[in-house]
C-alpha cells in the first residue's frame, strides 16, 4: 500500500495516474473499485466516505439484504434485444441507475462533482448534486445537458435555503430532491476518532455568498449546527411556493410517511436510509421498498438507494417496484480510481450487468419486470 502522501505532497491525479499501470489491476466489478479506493485514499478520507452511523448495522444490511432475495428467471423469451431506457420525472435516461448526492466528494478527485455530472451526462443518466458540493450549482449546471437534479438541505437560515432553491430553479435543474432524514447528523465513530475535517482548500461553493451564515470564516461548512431540526411537513408546502420544480423526498422508510408525502403533493420518493449514515438499526432500503410502493399505488414515482453493487441488485429493486435506483459510495470509488473516466466505468459496469441480468432472467424491457421475478429467501 502507498503511504498516504495526499494532500500534503502530491495532487491526487498524479499519483493515481502513475501507479495504476504499474499495478495493472483488472477492474471488473464494483468491488474492484472499492478495494482500489480503500488502498489509495488517505485513511481518514476513506473512513469518512465508507462510514456508517453507530455500529454500521444499516449500512451493511443495505448490501446484505440484496443477497437474501432470489431470482425466478424465465426462459425462451427472445432476449436478442434488451432495452433499458426509462423516464424519471418525464426525462428519458438510458438505464435506470443514477448518481446519488454525496457531500464533499472532491477529496477523492478534484472538482469531483463536475467529473460525476459529466460522466452521468455521457451515460445519459441522472446526476443529483449535493447542497454540500465543492463545485457550485452554476459550475455543475454548466456541464450538464441532461437529467440533473439538485439535493437540498433546509437550513435554519431560511433565506439561505430560499435563495438556493431560486438559484437552482433558474439554472435549469430538473427536480429538487429534499433530504428529510438529517434533522441532526448521525454519530460516526471513525470520523470522531479521526477528528475528521475536510481539507481547508475545499470550499462549499454554494455558500460563498453566505460566508458568515452556514460556513466558518474559511468557508468551511458548519454542517453540524446549520441544518434546521424543526423542519416538518408544512415546509413542503413552503418549498412548493418557492419553485415549480418536481419535489422528491429523499429518506422515506415507512408506508405512513410515503402516504403523507403523496398527500403533500410531492412528485417522487427516494427510499433511502442515507447509506446507513444517519439512524442506525433501520431496515435495509430494499426490505422496505415493497411496503412503500404498495402505499403509493402508482401516484408518484418511487426510487431507491443504498447498497446497490450489482446489476442483479438493480434488477431486484426494479422487480420490487423502483422506477430507478441511485448509487452513492460506488461513485466515490470510481472518482478515486480515475475521476470522470472512473465514474463512467462504474456506470458502464452496472449497465452491462443489468443488461446481462435482464437477458438471463428473460426480460427485454423494464416494463416486463415485476414482482414475480423475486422471492425472499428464508434465513
Ligand atoms: C460520503 C457520503 C456523503 C453523502 N452526502 C449526502 C448529501 O450531501 N446529501 C444527501 O442527501 N445524501 C448524502 N449521502 C447519502 C447518499 O445520497 C445515498 O443515500 C447513499 O450513499 C446510498 O447508499 P450507497 O452509498 O450504499 O450507494 C452521502 C453518502 C455518503 C457515503
């Protein structure tokens, strides 16, 4: 393993670029990218990206729960042409895997959001930019011509939130993804042990104009104290009054909240437990998906994130009613490997694996996939 020289000595692209050909590592599945990132990122940075809350139970369950679901393939169904296209919020994407929002990804690769947005665009899929991006909403919008959504946290400073919503609306983002599972930040042990702080050279660019309010004097985010824990359902109406964009709630885990979301007029739900980084001890997202899809009864689109690592995971989520899935940490691994190219590799691998999984289970189009494809294995 290389010594952790970054960020003190060498910029990331230089040392990842020269070591890779020497290692000649074949990158076949997402696990290969995870192993690469784990060995090449500084330990505290790796711990921040990999970390889950408390005992990391829900983070790990997200991945493991997919293994409990088995497939019931159909055969002799002419799968010579497989079409993975779909639409989300009215925009066509080439396959149903998008990029979830992750804060401060530029510790893995410089200007990571621009690289990720470009990769998503090249692959004709969706990119969700985080409020806590290290590139501004303007810079990201400038490189995105397709499906680009903006993820919003609601701040105590409502004027900051309001201005941000108006900015992203006028920049042409296609939807507002409101993260609802972070009234406070979950407890992540390793970040506390490492006394983790993002490097000072990385700025949360969306807030440059609000220096004193949500960031400290160096424009480092005070993300622990600035989010508004008093947020409630009435704030969805307030957001609706600010923008005509589709509103998607990210972080719904129960049928009760799914029903409330629909009643409050949102256009979509992302079934998510924040990659297990918030409340530990919650179910895996794939375990609650059916309950939510059933409650929603087709009134809004339902998406899922958490633990997607294989094309077969995507297939299982689609079978249980997700319109599209999103990936978080695998994108960080792709960035650590080779920036935009690395993220493209990750998306290409999932796309190819989904293609194979659809064909081998006898499905030519996404609309043919339904609940009869899966069964939950007994433990
Ligand atoms: C390092 C990191 C930062 C994240 N930052 C955000 C964020 O800023 N906003 C948000 O809504 N979700 C954030 N998430 C959660 C992801 O959007 C997503 O829900 C989760 O990563 C999906 O699980 P996966 O990593 O297993 O794919 C973050 C996740 C990680 C790992």
